[in-house]
C-alpha cells in the first residue's frame, strides 16, 4: 500500500527519537515498531513506537519534555550534548502531519516514545521515488567523472547520522572516515590529508566550531594546506550561518541531510566550481 507524505520530515522525527534512544541507553535494546491503526477511505493513521531500555525520564520531566530547550539532566545532556530542541521540533512536525506525540517512561527502566501521523492514500509510488536508485548511480558517475576519489571525514556524534552519512557519501564514490567528536576530528586531520570535512556543529567533548578553530589555527601556524570544512547543523537558526563562517567553516548544510544535498556540496567545491562562487555559503 502506498501513502503520500513528507519523507524528509518523517525521517527527521525518527532520527531524533531513535538517536535519543541510542544516546540514553547503555545496555539492553532499542525497539522500533510501525503499525497501521486506522484506515479511512482517504487516509491512514500510522503509529510509530521507539522503545528503549535506557535511563528513563521522571514524571515531572515528562510534562515538559516536548517544550523547546528542555533537557532533563544538565550534566547528562552536557556529556551527550544536544540542544533540547529535537523533541520540540518533532512535536511540531507530528502535529503538522495531523498526529500526536507522547512518552511513557519509568526512570531506570526505559522510555517509550510514540507518535501518530495521518497520511493520504496514493495510487502508486511516484516516479521520482522509483528513480532514486537510478539517480544515485548517476550521481556516482557524475562525481567519478570529474574528481579523483575524495577523502572525506565525517565528524558526527549521532550514530544514525554517522551510518546514513557514510552510506550516502560512499554511494557518491567518496572514501569516508567517521569520528564522533571534535577532539577526534582535529586528531584525524593532523594524521591524514582530507579533501573535505563534514563537521557537525554540536558534538560532545569539543564542538564543531571549536574543532574548526583548532584546525584553522594549526593550518596557519604550519602554513599547511587549508582543508574544506562544511558545517552540518540540525537547527537552521538565525545566526547559525554567521557562526559557522566566523569559526572558519566554508559552507553549510542543514540536517537532516540528503544525498542530494551532499552531492550538491561536493559538486560545488570539487566539481569545477566558478572561482567567484567560492567562499559563498549556501543558504
Ligand atoms: P537533545 O538535543 O538535548 O537530545 P531533545 O529535545 O531531543 O533534545 O531531548 C530533550 C531531553 O529529553 C534530552 O536532553 C534528554 O534529557 C531527554 N530525553 C529524550 N529522549 C530520551 C530517552 N530516550 N531517554 C532518556 N531521556 C531522554
């Protein structure tokens, strides 16, 4: 059966919920379930569950957890980093899709995050979706025709984004190394020459801005080659772009990133870009 919806936004919600589940669970399991709860002539109601066996959330905290900038335990959140915006954004997206989102949790036992969305029925899978595989192969050819294998470093703490990013970049013909915080990113750059770094802005230990500053400092001290750094940021917030530039980054892509976006960035910088366009940050 085929339904019609906003796949990018749906993925954003799932990345957030599953990412949180992985972040706050040290042992046990993460369980995911999708079921159909109602079907009308026009639309279906889908029910998603993400259950973990992690630290859990107190009853008081559950009452505010979908509010913007809400983090339950400052020390825990600092260790893991995060903005406290993910669940607030997820709630907005779920409600915009005609659904609701909620949590049941027991401290020390785990949490169950669930949400519903209403999606219209579609007659068939749109051609554009069917073409995705073909397009991916075309991307690969497109890049391979113009550049040597690019050595790319992906600095990203979210496990799902690490995997997605690696798969997407490899499908574009890149050779990919993944690190999970700013300190590892700085070390990696000192040990190997990269053509391009995708740098998550919010990471534990050392964030993307600080890591970029450290890399730029080292480059200017040693007179070494300037590596291209592209920021990955989850929240397209006012001032983000300026902050990225000020830290010494060259370009900017918002999360959740897609293979098209990564392809565009690589094309822009390594695919024979006009000099006059260099240095401009994409909106
Ligand atoms: P953040 O970017 O800080 O993760 P979220 O809005 O996604 O922002 O989450 C807000 C807070 O809710 C987290 O900082 C954490 O304290 C708590 N939280 C979210 N998901 C879980 C979970 N699965 N288990 C325990 N705590 C969670």
